[in-house]
C-alpha cells in the first residue's frame, strides 16, 4: 500500500510537470500573420551559397539555384536577397563592371554558353511568387589579393586613386565624390534594366575597424573634407555614407518608384553607454561609431523603405541580447518596415554558444518578433545553412511557423493602386484534382492569391490558412491536387499588385470533389 501511494505521488508530480509544459507551449502558440516578410540571403562572395564553386556549367548553376528556391518555397520563404555585386563585379551583364569570378572562375569572363544569371534568377523567384531583392556591396572592391582581376581594363587598374587597402582587402574610398556617383550609377543601371523588387545593402559601409589600424582616407579628407575639423573626421565619414544613401533613394525612386530600398545593418546602432538613444547592449563596434552608418537618420528622413538589423546573437546573450535589441528596434520611430535578421548559420554550429544547440532558439526568436507591433518579418543568413536543415530548423518552418502562406507586407507610401479583382472563375473535377480557371481584367496585377474554403461558402480572407497558393497573374489557371474526394470546397481568387496591394476577392465558386478517372 505504501509503495502504491508513493507511485501515485510520483505520477501526480509528473502530471503537474506535463500540464505546465503543455501550458507553456500553449502560451507560446501563435497564429501566423497573413502578411509577413520571410526572406533568405543568398551570398555569392566566395561562393558561400551560390554557385557552389566557380566555373560550374551553366546547367549546373541553374540547377543549384532552382534547388535553393525549391527548398525555400517548401519552407514558406517568400523573398530572396541575392548578392549580385559582391566586390565591384557583376553576376549580370554590365558595361560598367566585369563578370564575377565567383560565377565563371575568371574575372571578366562571361558564362558560356551565354545567359544572363540575373534575368534567370529574377524569373525563377517570380515564378515561385517570391520577391527578388538585389543585394549590392557598395564599397568592397577586393576580398582577396590572390584574386586580383586578370582584365587590365578593371577599375582597380584604370582608377587606382579611387581605392584604398585596409587589412587584407581593398575598398572604394567613400570620401571621393566620383565614387559616390559611380556607385549610384551602377545601381541605377540594374534598377532600370532588370525587374528587381528591391535594392538591398548589408552592413558593409566603411569596413569594421581593425584594432590599431586607421582607415587610410587622409588624402580624401584633406581634399574633400575642408568643411570639417580633424576631430570631426568621423562626422565627415558619416556624411559621405549619408550622401550615398540619399542619392540612391532619390535615384531609385526617380526611375522606378515601386522599387524598394532596404538596409540590413549590424544589429546595434549605438550602445546606451555612448548615447541615451542607444540600445541596452555592449557591442564592441556599432553602426554609428565604427561603420559610420547613421541608420536612425536614414529612417527619420525616409531615405529607406525597410531596415533589417542583423541580430545574430541569441535571446539571452549577456552583451547583445536578441530580445533586448529587437525591442529597441521595434520602438524606433519609422514610417517604413522593420524586419529582423536571424543567424540560421549558427544553429547547431560546432563550438558555438550552447544556446545555438537548442532547436528552439531561432523559432523562439521568430515568436518573440511576432509579439512586437512593428516587426513585420525576418530574413535568414544564409541559404545554404537552411538547406542543411540544422537541428530540424527548416522542418519547424515548414510544419509550424511558416506552414501557411504569407503575403509580403504592403508599402502604401510606394503606391496605393489596387488591381481589379479577377472574374469568371470556374472549377471542374479532373482525374488529378480540381481545375480552376479565371480571367484577369487588370494587366497591371503581378500575382494572384488563390483561396480555398471548406464547405459551400467563402470564409475569412484574413486567415492565412485559407490561402492555397500565390502565383504569377499571367497564369490564369490552377490545379488543386490536395483535395479530398466527396468533400465540398469553395474557391476565390484575388489580384495582387507588385507592391502586394490586394484586390477584392472574386465571386466564390463551389465544387464537390468527384475526381474523374484518367482517360484510357
């Protein structure tokens, strides 16, 4: 009897613990938003993500890229941020800069057989309903002296006065006015010629400081910094970057007002110890003081459409806590969008902090971000790490956090036009699923969202569980292969502008599934 009472006591305590665990999980359970930015960075410098190595055949390059996008589509990603100018070179046809060695193995050498990788990459992304953000590195010119360009017409040889060496790399000197104009022209050229959705910069403005070494811009400061005292040199550097950011925003909007301009800075603007407006952090370097990137000014002035701070440390890091710094970004006044950068490459990484051995670390980061009013999504560095599904992270996106489709958050300040809704929708049973057809009266629509509801009527269009798929508006049919026999479904379609402004839904069409036998 005494043993039975002891066992019952243990069972009771176990039950209490289980209830507590379930309650904790329930408290953390969330409904995914209908609109959320979900992006992956695809880095090309040093062949980090794509292509896997220089000199692959064209077909292998295409196959690798499609594999990346297929995986990301499966995990719920709706945007890719692709590095198209890693170091004063191009993964596209350019009359200004050479073909990238990371593509062909030789600087200045075009793909053979010829194709334009940027056109291909944009088309593949749009075919999957993904935005394409063209990622440029504005000032980096050479990442490895063993990779000096072979082409004597390269800017490193024809304009050597534009460049400085810092550490083991070469950079454009941001203080030279011709450099500012040149960088702007390079990005304008891509914006005009390609169907990109956004221009994207990461955290590399002035390079991260090297201990004991000063960035070698004394000559350009003496030449162009006459309005600044020597002790104001950092202010002059910040002004150089500010000028380029404003020039780029003005230029992008002058040629294609709908193209977004986004920045993904280092996670800390300034530490609170150095500025009362700063975050509760103790970062060794900051945007303002070391990279000379005054991101708050760009947000205040409306020079950027989104900011995507790289919060690559874990939730409870003692010096740079993800949760504390994320809340700081959420509280900053900004008429644009705030997204958050996640370090998917650190998940399960050998030798990393123990927090990164926890499969829930990044999923919990996503949940925290969804609790904050002004955080509208995130991005993951980098694509290859997600392909490897570290600690089941990609599975957690696919089956839980991103199990429903999401529309890109709309940017009303870039355009408010709402496309005309699709019409004449019809549905019919076929042997492999339900075939939907409709008409698109508005040629300006970029995508359509296809909704499916169980039963005889349409339901809640704000519930993402009802979004069946998102596809190009030029395709006016869809095959729903996930139906169940004898069930009744109601379908409707909406049109989306390229800025994801959504039309009213079409008239719903109901069908009872009775799949036809294939014709013999």
